[in-house]
């Protein structure tokens, strides 16, 4: 019912925030020319 819908909405918001956080970390890793971190974070983003 309502609880499930609310939980799913919250989960979606949380997931999106995690995506954005990861993307920022990837951009920073690329700026720092840290290819290992870039590759690791990119894979983590794909796995979400």
C-alpha cells in the first residue's frame, strides 16, 4: 500500500543521490588523472 510506495520513492531518491555522488568522485578522479580510481568508481556506478 502507501508504505511500500513511500519506501520505493525514498529508495529512488537515495539511489539518485548516490549516483550523483559517484559521478562527482569520477570527475575528480579524472581531473587528478587517477585512472585506477576512475576505473573502480565507473565500474561501481555500472553495478548500481
